[in-house]
C-alpha cells in the first residue's frame, strides 16, 4: 500500500535516486568518492561501514545538507545537484525526508503538531492538515497519541513520529541517520522489523546509515558497504554475507575462520596442517579461503570422507543459545558455533567443512 498517490507529472522512474561520480573533498588525501549508486523506487538501501568511511557525508549530500565537490545527484529523474551544471537545489525542494539520530522533535509541540509542522509551512489548509495527520498517525500506530508530548513517548514511538513527519509531506525518499542508536537493545531488535514494515507500507524509497551489519541485513534490500570513502561492495545482504569480494568485506560481517592455504590445486587446497579440502573452484582476488563458525558441523569422531578434519576441543564458551568452541586440528585452530552438540574440553571430535560453505575471497 502506498499512503500517497504519485501526482501526474511527477511519476517516478525505476531508478529513483542516482549518484554519478559523486565526490566530496574535505582536505588533501581526505575524500569521499567518487561514488556511483542507483537506488530503485521503493527500495531500501543501507550505507554500511566503520566510523569515518563517508556514509553520513553521502547521506547529507543526498539531502542537500552537504554540498558535494563533484558529480551529480538525481532524485525521481530530476537533477537536484550537478557540479558541472551549477545546480544545487535546497533540501526542501528535493522531496526528501530526514530522520536524525535525535529525531529532532519539537518538545513543546504535541505529536500531531510535530507531524503537521511541515504542512503548515507549505500553507496547506487546516481541514486537509487534520485529515492527513490523522491518516498518517493511524498508519504508524500512533492514532491514540496525537495529543501526547515527545517527552512522554518511548524511543520507538518518537522514531515513528519522525517517520510520520516525513511521510505526511509526501517525501518520496526518507533518509535515516543511525536510526536505532538511541534505542535500548530489546527495542532496537523490534524496531528493525518495524522500520522495514513502515517503509514498505508507505511505498517510499529508504536510505539509511548504520555501522551495524545486523541492522543492515534485517532492514535493507541492498547493502552498500563503504571503506575509506569508496564503495567496497554492493548487493543483497545474503550476497555480501556469502560472497564477500575482499578480506575487509568478509571480516565486516562477523568473525570467520581464515584457513591457512599452503597449496592450491585444481578445485582443491591443502592447508598448512596437511588437510586437503575440496573447494570446487579457485580462490579469488585476495587468495583467501574462509568458513564462518556456524557453518562447521560436528560429526562422530570416527567419521571419514571429503572435507572432514579431526581435532581436539581446546575451549568451550556457553552463550545461551549456542556454544562457541576452539578446536585445534593439527595446528589449525577453528572456531565452531553449535547449538546441537555438547563437547567437553579435551574431547576428540570430527568437523565437516562443507564445500558449499567455503568462502573464496
């Protein structure tokens, strides 16, 4: 369901937000970009990366709060910034909503007044303001809180007010800057799913900044992983998790076992401990082979066959839903996460490293 129809003459193209050769220079050697990125209408894209990678700068450039040094930005098929064409539309002309970390709600205004504020600035008549505010508050589950003040709301409720404020003025793109940073752990988990539901329900395009890969994987249709101001990899969450293009991308999505390759053959490798693993294909750019701890599988100690390694449990850490083991296999120490088996320190075990789970980088 789309909350607001697209007006005639403002029909969105398949690509709704497009960055071409976008670059922001701060000082010699400190540059974000150049970046090329196309975001489809209704798509949710996460700008993911460590502190200082340029993700917030990129978000601010899209919104118009930051002026790029080079390149172009198009929103809904219209050029809103062009360094070469000397075009730089103001934020209010870009039909973009911005949800700040602090949510930026007026403390002296009620929920309804906060949501209506943008409509009043646009000189919308009172009956229409009332109708649109009531409709949008109902859509985000805040119909019974219209007369409450921000200080009486939870973090999740404040976030929904900020989203409603962007939607009510018919923003076609909503930008989120670290949207979960002010929420406690339990609420953060809940709001990941809620945010995705609200964006999809409204039919808008969403772009959000985060340093948390878990948030990005739950909320986004695609993830744009940034490193030192450049795009390291972009694709669906599953692709970045299962097929990282570099060691940086591999490590950013959680701890992995980097397997020490001593020799590579045609469809197989030999590890430094002498273990042979069937890989099915050659290694890639960085010449690395890895497997995530949760993908290794315990087998009976006497198991034999391809991609099975014998070892000894050196450490076991219970984490509630699972136990993390350190297994020493002829000098190759592997981390294994398992919720199905219990093994004491010192136990001899067999591990399967399934060929399909091996990550070639």
